[in-house]
């Protein structure tokens, strides 16, 4: 996960250059939760981390009940802690 604010902060502090790869300014720590996770739990997670990644599993394949079908995790949305924290 990368944000324009964090990227600009790192550039301003000369920790990275505009020619560096985006992986140098990504957040490495954030939680991954399902769509069924309670808002109260997400609120607690956002007290500790900058982001919570809300995901769901999507089955892939012609026959959804067979062993040949796979599952792919897709990002539903990202919840971000307020910037004043």
C-alpha cells in the first residue's frame, strides 16, 4: 500500500528519489480482514496500523464445486486511519 502523502514525505526528506521504485515507499504492515469483520474490530486495528485491507474470496473456474476451481483474493476496499492520529 502506498499513499501520495507518504511518498512526498519520503522525497522531501531525501530518503527516496523520484526515480526510485514504488516498493521503497510502501507500507509493509497492515491487517487483512473479511467483509464480515465488525466495524468495532476494524476501529481497534486502525488504532495500531495505518490501513486495513478489506478483502473477499472469489471462486474461479467453470465448476465452482470442483477441485479444479481456484480462489482468488480480491481487495474490496481499503480503510485508512484519520491523518490526525
